[in-house]
């Protein structure tokens, strides 16, 4: 993530909370070090953004801060509409509600009104995913870096118990996957969400490993893609 993008995200994060947000929280969410967050805060202060707080306590936006209104062109609005409606179809109920809320905020905040926002873009929901509640559980586990104990049924029908560190959700047209570090295999594995029978919080977390595991997983995927292209 580029610095400019990160600064905008920090402002949005602080604007959405009345209580102070710690540097540790921001660092985890932005995927950078706490020291980088401290430098970012100094940058925002130098740009006259009213950031209040200090290292070790937390940060919040001062009273009176107001961001400029959103300004999207028609293609950007269509792209956002498609994306949010697909989220509403493919994701769990909590994200579905968030997608509808976000879409309404975009509609009311954008520079287009009325007919200009009514491009007929649809994402029909045929109710084909019975495992979306599990997606809510895994999203929370990823957010909090929680190690999970899974009961998993392979396509062969074999059932195993897996202790995993959830890293990412992968959306394919016909399947949703959980990417995770598997303690049993001592490697990265993808688990079909509809094959996870149960999931339980193990009481452990991997907060300090999370960023490194995500980078390693991304490198793992790139290596697999390169190998596939080479053998094709």
C-alpha cells in the first residue's frame, strides 16, 4: 500500500470512531510497523489534519474535521455497484448488510442523483451457499488473528481435525475457500468453506505472525502460478 493511500485510510479509520485508536491497532490493520504509523501521524499533523493523541495512548480526529464529498464518474459508480452487489450475493449476512449500507452511502454522497444512479446492474441471489455463517466466523478469526480448530471433511469423505491460522478468503464462481496455515501439514492449505463441519476458537492467536504469514502465502501463490504457467 502506498503512503498516500494509507494516509487516506487512516483518516477514514479515525473518522469512523469517537474513541481513540491505538498505533498498534492501526499498524495491524494497515500492515505496517507501529513506527511507520507514528511517522504517518506526524505527516498528517504537518498537513494541518487535526489528529489528536500520542504514541502509547491512541489517536482520534479533532472536532470540526470534514472531508470533501465523494465524487465518482459513471464508470466508477457502475464498478462500485457491481462489486457491492456481488458482495451482497456471495458474502455472509453481516457483509451483505454492510454492502447494502455502503451502496446507500455512496448513492447519497456522490455527485450523481436520481436517474444517473439507476444503471440496471443485477447480481441475482439463488441461495446456493449454505455455509455463509462459517464465513462470518472465519472473517472474525482473520481480523483477530485467532488460531482455529476445524473439523474438516475432504472431497474424498475423510474427516480430520485441523488447527489452522486463517489468512484469507478466496472467492471462485463455484466455491469459497479459506486459505490458512495448517499445523497438521506444516504448510499452507486451502479449505473449502462448505466442507468445514465445525470451527472452534483454540484460545491462541498469531497476531505477531500474521503479516509475515500473509506475505509468505502470497509468495507461495505466485510460485504456484509461475509453476503452472511453466508447465502449461
